[in-house]
C-alpha cells in the first residue's frame, strides 16, 4: 500500500517567535494509507490542531520528516503539495458576497493558476464535488449566510474539487448538530470508499470517530502518541484511560459515553 | 450565464457613462463650450481659438487626470481591501499619501527656511518639482512598508505600522508648517486640498500610460486574489506563496497611490468607496468581475466628482476633496451597514 502521508520522528511545539515552548509531541512513526480514514483524538490542549498545522507546514516543527506520497515535504514546493493535500480549516471566512459555487471552484486554483479560466474538466470536478456534498440546492447562495453545518459541507466540497489524494480537516464536526455531524462523517467515509481518497481529521466527537475511522491517532497532554485501530483502542481500555472523567465513562459495549451508575447526582 | 450578461451590461453602460462624462468635463466650466466645438478643438480643427486653448491646455489634462487617478485609486483600494481583508483599508492607510505630503511639504515649506522661493520661481518649475517630491516621498514610504512586510508576516501588523508611519509623518509635516511663512503655508494647504487640474497635458498622458500598465499588472492576479478571500492558510494550501503575493500586491497598489497622489495631491474617499460600490453594484467579490469594475467605476466617479465640482459655475471650482468626501462617506457607511446586515 502506498502511503500518502508518512511522519517520521516528528517533534512539534508551540512557538513564540523563534523560541519553542517545549516539545509538545514526539511522533516516531505514523502514516496514512491510500483510502484510509484516520481521526486524531485528544483532550482540549493536547495539540491536535498544532499537529495538523505542523503537517501542513503552516507552522514550524522542531525536527523530523513529513513525506507525501513517499516524497519528503522538504523536496516539494507548495504548489506540488497543493496537488497532494487539500484542507478544510476552522479559519473564519469573512466575505459578504462570495457564493457557494464560487468558493467551491476556488479549489481548482492549483490546477489553473493565476489567470486560467475554468475548463470542462474543472467544471466537471466542481459539479461532482457539489453533488457529493449535496449542495446543488444552494449553489447560488452566499457562503456567509449559511449555517455552520452547511458552511462545513461547502468547505469540504472545495477540498474535494481540489482533487487531491489526501484531505485534512480540522474539527469538521465542531458547532454542528448531531445528525449533521454524522452526515458529514458519513460523506467523508464514502469518499474514502468510492474515490479512494485518504482522510485525516481532528475531532472531539470520540463516538463517531470510533465508528467511522480505520485508525485513531491518540494525543495525550503529556506528549504521548498512540496509533491504532478503533477496536483495539476500545478493547485495551485506552479510550477509558484517556477520556473517562468525573463519573462519565465510556461504555465498551455501546461505544458511547454514559453516566456511571451511582454517580448521577 | 445570466449573471455574466448583467455584468457585461453594467460594464458597457458605465463605459458609455465615462465617455459622456469625459465630454461633459471638456464642455462645462466657467465658459460653456458646445460639443461640436469640443470635438473640433480635440481634432485640431480650430487650433488657435481661445476655445481650443481652454480645452487642450486646461480641461483635457484635467479630464485625463481625473479618469486615470479614479482608476488608480479604485484599483488600489480594491487590492488593499482584499490584501488586508479589511473593508476600511484604502490608499491612505499605508501612510503613502502622507509620504507624498511630506515630500511636498519639504519642498514647498523649505522655501521659508532656505530663502529659495519655489513658489515664485516659475509655475512650471515649481509644479514638476512638487510632483517629483511627492513621488519620492510616497515611494520612500512604500519602500519602508515593503521592508516591514518582508520582515513581519502578519499583514494586520503591517497595516497598523502603516497607519502609525502616516501619523508620524503628519507630525513632521506639522513641525515644518510651524516654521513656515504664510505664503508657503498657503501653497502647501492648497496642494493638500487635492485637485485634478495641476497637470500639464504631457504629465496627464504620462500618468495615463503608467496607470494603464499597473492596471494590466493588477489584473494578472485575478484568481490569486479570489483565493486570498479565504485567508492566508487556505491560499497557502492552494499553492500560493502568500508572502510573495502580498509583496507584489503591495507594490502595485503602492505605486498606484504614489502616482495618483503625486499628480493631484491626496484625494479622499475614492479609493475607499469605489470597491464598495463595485461589490454592491455587481453583487460579487469575484475579482474577475471586480477588477474591471473598479477601473471603470473609478474613472466614472472621479469624472462625476470633477464635473460636480465645476457646477457652481464660478471662475474657480469647488475643492475636489469636498465633493469626493460628500459622495464617498455616505457610500462607505451604506456599504458597511449593508455588510453587517448580510452577516447577521
């Protein structure tokens, strides 16, 4: 299996200016294979977003290698990377006129450049992305007027239109109601099955991450990194160890969090 | 498709409006000159008549200057608003026009200190000296801003530093003013009021050519600017070297502001308001539409303001900044209130 993302001996940190504030994580070996669905879990402050930003080169790393399709990212320019990895981030998009179809079509930029017009292939990819994320009915609406769930679907459609083997998403399910969350996770899962895309995402929704992912990356606040299949993580009690708190415990049978009996006052 | 049709219809109507206003600007003034006389004068058929002199030496350079300064300010406003992702960004925020003012203040007001009288040593000489001083002042600040932005990646910090540079320079101008004689002071204040009528025909043609080149350069970035609407991280993820793009956009916008200010003095509100009018009129933030839109609208509104400034019909016209501010300020308020409503 080819590895769309391979991380080797990566040390991440928060940086203030040029000084790092101590190593946040040391990831000896981690990878995402073609068609794989990987979720990054961890408590608030465990550095999920820092890891994503480090992988994407949006922030400095202390040391280590990140390779896309077996090519060290040091040897790829950002235009080449933009054809391998697309993103959906939590950055606020602050424009009062940008329409859904226009935003999705921006995903074709890496393939056309600064002056290029959309060709037939571009238009096909944009339409396909809009179909996949079920956005046909609000193609012509203004992005800033959509609900959070709809916005997230538009952002994912833009990433799909970019047509990269790997899609990285930071908190795609944040601020979205439960049916919406499941809907988004299911659409992403389908993408890995039908289009052999790889998906790497961060989430606070442990239950749906365990349900949809091929692999979980677990980040602990003390810098430990564990990668494994959801079943193994649950079976070995790791999920309980990391996330049980104040009488709220993870039930290994129902795969959901419950209030511990006798602790419900 | 329908949207594309409406867009081209608006552009065609506005272009026709620019031509109409251009002719109106030539025919209207303290002396009314009929349109056929205007055309006769332009094509050299009435070479030596007073009408021909009024048109070719005064009104034509003024109209050409208004047209291209409008384009320059409108385009620079759009580039800066997209670059800083801020609806209040405009030509004045980077301190570039303050730089121009400082250059002019230095030349005009130093007459008081050095004893050389620039004002009285001949109009033509004084005039070109003022243009060069303004250009050097503006470009010096632009270089400073570019240096800052090459050191500091955060564009908002660059914006704030630009505003602060503007304040500091204005303070220096204040000191110069304090030590000046009233004659020079008056000349400087007059320059600061802004005017499209300071240029000779040759200068206005030079301005037109350089603005045209920069407009074409600016249009090369249409897709990159669209991607920039999503912010720096997305732009980077789509293969844009944001630092280099920022620098290129700053240079183009900065040169446009420098040129415009050098030839006309600071003109208020055009750069700030024209992009807002364009977005609302064309109901779009797509730079494929906005770039041509601000260029045509810029020319249209500058010519309209210049025409309005002549309406009282006296020998002198209203200060152009009074007109642009009276038209511009309500437009900016309207656009920002509308934007706030859309977002709710």
